């Protein structure tokens, strides 16, 4: 998924999506694995 795809789903700007993902990483909720094209996000908390 791209920032633009997520922003279309959630009616938010792509910059807003980047902001929220960055904050979630800083809080230890998400972790990025591999590169930006072939990588993936992993959620580190149970919901």
C-alpha cells in the first residue's frame, strides 16, 4: 500500500498518513521491515 492509497481510504492527505505512521513507529506500535518498495509494516501490539 502507498501513502496515497491509504489517504484515499481514510480521507486524509498523504502527508497526514506519513505523520501518523511516523508517530506510531516512535511509540513502538509499528515496525518497518525491508525497503520501501518491497518492505512491509508489522503491527507490534495486540488489538
